[in-house]
C-alpha cells in the first residue's frame, strides 16, 4: 500500500488509478480506497510484511534461476526477453533469405 501511495503522490500524471490497478493486479476501486485510506500499520506489522515480501522475492528469484546462480532482476529479465525476441526475429529473417537463395535464385538463372 505504501508503495502504491508513494507512486501516485510523486507522479500522479504518470501513475493514474487505472495504471496502478493494472500494475498491482487489483481493481480500480481497490486502488481508490487505498489512496483515500489514512491507515498506517504498526511498526511490528510493517516489519513482518517486509520480511514476508523479501521471502517471496527470494523464492521468485529461485524459480527464475532454478535455485542456483545469480538472481535475475526484473530489468535484466526484460532485457533477456527482448534479446530473445530479436534473436528469434533475426533467425527467421536469415532462414527466409537462406531458403530464397537456395530455392528461388536457381530458378531465375535458368
């Protein structure tokens, strides 16, 4: 909740209610209620929630790396996906050119 409120208070034009709802995977009405809320958790509750969040992040990191190696961050993972998409695209272009050269060019030479 704190992170959601911070994003909206610092950049309200960028982090609109619908964008926050999509990003956090909750409804727009829930985002609106959270933004209006004056609730502040106690120090103990906040500490427990932070520990739980760190544990979930560590588990998620183990899933991404198979339990070994360096934990892949969100930015690194997006870069990896982008690189993979580009390499797939380049492979498709290369393969198409290769097929064209192999099968279509000899027909033009006759």
